């Protein structure tokens, strides 16, 4: 299932011009099976439009994120990945030592979301979240040394 027409149509409806380069950025995200970095998206753009500028990618990603059409996951150390919102909710558990990434079920955050709403009247976006810590292997090794 492709999400590209949905994102492009949403942009059109919100008054954004759909340039050829913007369309390629959206297609790259929509057709990817995994999260992409801006650099990976730029590589796809440049393959189809030589002479393209990475600033086009960053500007387009910012618009898509601000409009709620994509999610942005910060995996630390400047590594930011993007995916369409339709990719589904998930949590990245990132080991700060070995950088292993575990995908966790977002259901575990439902009590937190409910508590934030009840106690602070804050509707938290917990669909795509990155949590840093130690994986079981690194945690075990830290106790042995």
C-alpha cells in the first residue's frame, strides 16, 4: 500500500506547491519499508535530479513533520530518521552503549499517555518515540566489570 498520494494530496489541500523535487522526497518516504535519514532521501533525490540541494530535503521534511504527515525519530548523536505517519506507532529502545535498537510495543505507553492527559491536560504524541538506556547485554556487562 502506498502512502504517497495521501501525503501529496494533503499538501495540496493545505496550499503547498508540489514541485518535482518535493514529490520525489515524499515518494522516497512513502515507498520505503523502513525509516530513512535525510541523507538517504537526498541520495534518492540526487539520483533522479542531479544538482538537487540537500536543503530542499530538509525544508520538505520540516514541512511534512510540522503538518503531521510524517514522524521524526531522534536516535541520538544527530541521527534522525523519518517515516510516514501511516507506518504505525512504535517505540525505539536505543542502547546508549552499543547503539542496538529494539522496537517495543507502544501499548506499554498507554498508561503514561492517560496520566499525562488526566494530570496535565496534555495530549502527548507517543506514537513514535525513542527511549535511551542499556540493552540487556550491555547492562549485564556493566555489572561484570
